[in-house]
């Protein structure tokens, strides 16, 4: 899990799964399978605490995760 406080979360359906994106004071976002508790991805790239995470389903069938941080960056990620 996160090495510090969880600061933001967003839940979203992904086909047969229910997923959760979380952001934390460890400068990372993580993608979780809510049914199994399995960590599916670590999104590493921010240099400060994450303050927001949101998820957007794309028309192509993919899923985009957007994160914002105290480092003043907004990053876009492709969800697993």
C-alpha cells in the first residue's frame, strides 16, 4: 500500500472488475481491485503529495487516470 497517508480516492467500474485509484503523501497513485484487494499498478512520477485523483472512461474502451499534486503537476495515466 501507500507508505504514508492516503489523501484522495476515486472508484470506477472496469468491465467485470470494480477498481479504486488512490493517491497519497508518498507521491504515488495506486490502482486496486476492490474485490480481491490486489494492487494492480503503482503510478510513480510526482515529486510531492497527491491531492486529487479522478478517472475517466474513454470512448475507445480505455480508462484514463488523472492525478494532481503539490508539485503543481497534473499527470495523465492509462489505467490497467
